[in-house]
C-alpha cells in the first residue's frame, strides 16, 4: 500500500494505491494515527487507485472508522473500484461507512 496525505481546512485526505493487505498494517496504523492527530472535521480515504483489498484490509478500514469516531470526526471512503467495490458489497460496508463514488 502506498498513500499520500493532504490536509487542508479541516479536511484530512488520504489517497491510497496498490493493495491493502495484512502486510500493510503498520503503514495503515501510522496513517490513522496522523488522521486522528490532525483533528480534522472530515476524513476522506480515496480508494480509486486501490486494485485489491483482502479481509485484513477491510478490518483495517473498520479500525480507522472506530479510531476516528473516538475524536468525534467522520470518515468517508471515496471511489472504491473493481474488486474493492465487490468486497465492500459483500461485507455490506455501505451500512457501516459513508461511501461516495466520485
């Protein structure tokens, strides 16, 4: 997993790419830590460039949601595509996250 962070006007944006798997746990935790520390009102995780996610990756997104909710902020998942979108549908992520398709 690769990621880029952009923080502007109370919005934390993380653009992820490649794959999100168990081997990315440490990097993902670091990103979530930075997200929480930013105290942003809105947090967006852009998944448009993520080609693959496994069950551990889904769990990491749930972890991010839980950590963000502790600081009374929100988390939006943006533009899941292909296999990632199929996994979200199977896991019913639409009921657990705000997901935008653009």
